[in-house]
C-alpha cells in the first residue's frame, strides 16, 4: 500500500516552514542546553520546560525513518523535499532546549550549527564591504523553531495585488486567504489591556480561528518603557490601532504571537503539526539526507507537454539514493535552497544552467531572482536606574530565578515575552515634507525592456503606495533591553529603538557556491567536503548591494565588456541603493527624535550608540546605516508566485510553470514584501497549498 508523506490534513504547513518530510537535513539529536550566566541554572532541579522533563531523552517518533534504505523500501504518493548538509543538526523535541522554547531567548541559537545554516552574503559595497549574516533554520520544525514569533496579517491592499497586478487571480486576495489563516490558528483572547495605553477592539477575535494547530496568544508580561514609547510615538504622529488584523495593519499595537499559553513556550510547526502526527503510519520523515535533483518522466520531454516529476535523488550517509512519488513532489526548501534544487534539476535560466553544464528542462529565468529581504537599523540609550527592562534577566540573578520559577508554576512571565508593541507606519505620518520629497525623488522608475518585468510591476506598486501614504513603510518598535546595538555594561539597563525598512527597492539573487555545480559535482563535493560547504556557502543577498558593474551583471544577468559602462540595469540598482540608504538615514535619525519626546525621554539618561556627538547630519546617518543595517531574516521571492510573462516561477496552484505535478510551498513564492512579519502568512500559504494538493489528489484517485 502506498504511503503519503503529505498526510490528508493540513500538514503541508510543516513543509512550508521547513519541516521536511523528506529528505530532512538533520539527525535525531535531542539537545539540552544550560544558559549559564544568561539565565542561571535552569534544569538542576529537573523542572519541566515546555512539555518534556528537562534532561530526559524522549522516545523516538515513529515517523522518523531509521535509515535511507528503510525509507526507499516503501512506496509514496507524495514526497516533500528540502535541502541540507549531512549530519547538520538534530530533531529537538519540545521542552528540550530553552533557547528555542522560551521565546524571550530569540536569537540565542543564531550561529549554532545544530540550528542555523550560517549563510553569509558576499561582501557588500553598499554596506561598506560588510559580509551580512542570513540566519536560516536547519532543524526539524524549520524557521518556526528559531524565528521571532510575531503573528500578524498584512494590510488588505498589500495582499490584493498578488491576485490583480501580479497576475495570480481571484483566489489570491486578502479575503480569499483569510480562511487559511484561521485554519492554522487556535487563538486565545488577550488580556483586557492588550496594548500599552489602550484596549483592543472587542471584535478583534473575529479575525482569528480557533481549533487550529498553532497556538496564538498575547503577552502577559510588560517591561518598562513600552507604554511610554508608544505615547511618545503618538505625540509625533504615529497612531495606535485597536485592531490591525482586518485589513489595515498600520499603527502601534501589541501583536499576537505563536506561544502556547498552556505551556508558556513556542508554538511551531513541530509542536502544532509534526508531533500530533508523529505516529501516523502514512507519514515518514528521513533525516540526514540531501536532495540533489528532481527527476522527470522521459515521456514528458516534449516542450509542448507538461513535465511530470516522478522521483527525487538524494544523498544520505555518503550514498546516492532515489525515491519515487506516485502523485506529486513538493519542494519546500525555503527562499535560499528551493531555487538551488530547481536549478540542479534543470529548471532555471537556460544561459545560466548551460554555463554550469546542467541540461535545461524548463527555461524559467526567474528562478533564484527577485530576492527580497527587509532590513533594520537601531540606536540605543541608557535607561535610568529605576526602570525595569528585560536587562533584569542579565543583571539581577534573583529576578531571573524568580521568573524561571514563575514560568514553571504558571507558564507566564518574562520567559513567554515577545515584542510588546510594534508600529507599522506610513512615512507621511511622521516625517517632514522635506524628507518625503527627498525620498520621493530617489524612488527608481520602472525597469525598461525585458530586463525585469516583475520588478517593473513592483516598482509601479511601490511608487503608488508611497505617494498614497496609507501603507506602512517603516515599522518602529522599542526593544526594552540592550546588547543589540552595543556591548551592554554590567548593572545597566537600556532602551533600543529599532526601525525596519518594509518595502526596499533593491533586489538580489541567490548565487550560492552550490548553484555553480552540476548535480554530479554536488554529490561528489558533499561526500568529500561537507565541512567546506558548511563554512563557505555564500549568497548574494540584501538590499544594499554592490554598485560595481560586475556585481550588477550577476544580479540582472547583464554582461558588459566595458567595466566603465553604466547599463540601465546598473542605473536602476544604484538609484535603488540611494533610496534605501536614504530611508535608513532619515528614519534612524527619527528614532532619536522619538526618544527625545515625552514621556519616554524622562526615563532615559543619554544616547549610548551611535552618540549625539558622532552622528547628526544626513551624510553621517547614511554612513551609520551603511555600517550597521542588517537583515530582518525575512527573505522571500526567489520562486515568485507570478505568471511566466512576469518571470514568475510558480502558478496560482503552486505548480512550477510547465510542470504537471511539481509544486513549491514555502516563503520563496511570496512575490513582494508587506508591512508585517511573514510568519502567519507562510502558514496561511501552506494551509492553502494543503487544500489544493488534497483536492488534486482526490480527483486523480
């Protein structure tokens, strides 16, 4: 009997967020960590963290195959494949690692090879030659295991254009996607005081679902400075919203987050989807494996015939294997790895594939292009002694132990804390007329010719949104802690205001070392030099890209024999960089204005970084942005949901163009940035994909 790796429930969301049924990147390796100075002794008393008793090894889930040979001995209807490096991490059961379970510890696993691919950009001239970290999860549960847990919906206008201007039809609109957000959610009503300085709309719950796999709740702990920061932002023109979930995401609000109020720990695709299904007989997960190629039926070779995917090649334990799929193959390797696997399978830009000796099966120039990633900058301030911030966990051992005990007893407190207030703000609400005019003058025009038709449509939309001034363009928040902008001093509390660039103009490409290898070369290199790939894999990423002709020829596939020649594509890139740098220069300067406004100014002593004696002019702020802007870890777009004439990669039903049964379900399909965190939207996309795939499977049964 055939076994479906995609179960007939909404388990597609696992794949979309990196829970890879096959082949997974990880070995079965429970991890228990003691955070030492950060949190003190956490588990010495055997206290429970999450669902498992800390220090114990839970039983191995039945769905985890014990070997590749066992795995391929079975038949499957669906194979969901991801990328990975051999022996690259572990299955981490709920409750095993407080760096994951306690969301206040966001970021502590970044750089840990058990959890993080540790991807780096090439040196970025637009960022003063810096190499930029791009954290990408490599753990069963994917990015939902290590990402921030904010759970937000974008504004309606931002989503509706997916169906209209971006050509995906009426099933891709704000209203059409709402049932899939709700399907994923099990929403818990917030406390009465949902947001600092105000109350939530009584109709807030109407937007959310109940009974879904993802546990959605609100903060029950508020550090100092949050309420005052919102009041100060209000005084400068940024509004407060009582309900940002029904189509207008602008305004300050305490967002929902993916935290289970029953355990006070992270809710993820692992806890919500995998664990409840881990003993199903029709679900199998193979860990420690690397997908190297999707194989197609030779009978579908005719260019007029849709290509039929029938198997996936993978490497496990240094050996090459093949697994067949009777119905469909779903690629869910993420924004960086999905285009790599497509290209190794012969799907991508014909000229690029030819240059690397890969036979082109489907010429799709959009594969690996349209890389979008939001960026942020920040400054920090020293807070007055009486202000209690998150720094108390660092400087007050007694407080830390009290909070650990509180969490163990009530599942509440600082260990469950995520960002208490975010504000997605139209620039016209807070910036001067002169600043708006400057930014408007730097917005690049549509790209001409056939260089980038998708980018041309995107730029038209961005110009429209900027001029209308109704869409959130900057997101402001206050981190009530130090350490993000400078090394914190002992016994000192800080305030760290942050601004996120929600709609950058510069686009990049996924240009990895692995992209430059044929599938056979990849296999050979994996077997012999896996450690080299782990340390040297690079990607061309981020908004502030190099402005040299050579780099532009990579990004735009434009070759120029004269290094002094400025192509039109280069002009667009340079103006994009100017617009994005100017955004950060102006809005980061606004952070100082924000901290100088009452009432928050009454709680701060002085600016710690960059320092008012060092940075004041526009040029100084621009230089500061180039030296400090980093990724928000929201990469999207490299297998864009858009028609072929726009250089899209994926059709409205998630099928790769010109294929009969190969789909992509992950953040790489998102065609354009929006003004909130993407976590909830990725789950909604996955839930939608689950229904589409089940309907197709039923019709062919």
